[in-house]
């Protein structure tokens, strides 16, 4: 077993298809290890505010950090320079049209401070399966008909759990996030879980929230009606 502060990290073999209480994890958030990436386990994890994050040679590591970073759709910040980009109309957006390409680009994007991607082959397989089952979704951004940015994540109830994004053109991933925020806001979603604090997300309006507050809100959100199934019919155009 792993040791973290005063919390002993248990193997999931002790818990069958469930998890230890995330409220008891350290602030760093490592909660358990092992198990599998079956759809049942992944969805159960998200409903409990837990997500997998690990490197190629590690066991599956399950996290619920404190604090959490949430974006409430109505709080998305559009700064002057980005408003000009949105007004230009040079980007177009679709939903759930190219999930495989989006997660593939996310897996191969260079990220400062990371030697390798955590989006390993079994992660791609697991989330592709969730997509086929109607729980994982992608946002695609195009410039002159070419895919240049996007993101993917998991939706359950009225909560969206962002997993990763990529950009091959300046501002493309930001457009994807804006489109997602607008569409989810119009559909009554409570928040987008951005998981861990980054300066980029803070500039876009995300807020640092205590884990207990997040978990309390999540318990309400997951019992609301879900948009399970394809999001291919979702559309977005920028409006002031």
C-alpha cells in the first residue's frame, strides 16, 4: 500500500466495484490504486468525484484532490482579445463528430513539465468505449475545414468532467471550451469540473472550490436528467 500524509492508500481489490470515501483523502488527492477502467467503474468514480490519472508504468491511480477547480458556465470570461477572435468567425465548432481524433491529439500534445502523456492506450480505449455508450463527448474546432483544436470529457447528470484539450492553432482549444460552456449553460448544467488548478483555467473564469463543497454539489447534479447519447446535433455560434 502507498502512504500519503496520514492516509493509507488502499488497493481497489479491497472495495470490489466501489471506492473509499474521497472526503478522507489527503489534499493531494490520491485515493486508491489498481482496479480497472471498465465503464461501470469509471462512471461510478465520476459520480463520486474521482478520476484516474497515472503514467504508463504505474498502476491505475485514482484521485480526488482538494481544492477542486470548477467553471460555472455563466462565469466564463471573454477578454477583449479573445472577443475579437470569436467575432472573426474563423473557427467553426462541432460536437461528437471526431472523438477518436480529439483524444488522439490530446494524447500526443506536448505539455510543459510533462515527459510523457498520461493518456495511455488503455485510457484511450476506455474513454472511446464511454463515448460509444453516450457518456464521453468531444468538442471539435476547425479552421478552414481542418481540425485544429478540441477537448473531451465525461457528462453525467448536469455535471461535465473535463479531461483534456489540444490546440494546433492559437486560441483553438479556448474556442472549444467557450463553445462547451455556452452549450452546457443553455442546457442547465451546473458546472464543468476542471479537476486541478491551472492559471489558464483561472483566466477563463474557473474557480477554486473546497472539495467538500464540490462533492456536495456533485451529489445534487448527478441526479438531474442526463444527456446520454450522441451530441452530434448540438450546435454553437458565438453570440455577444
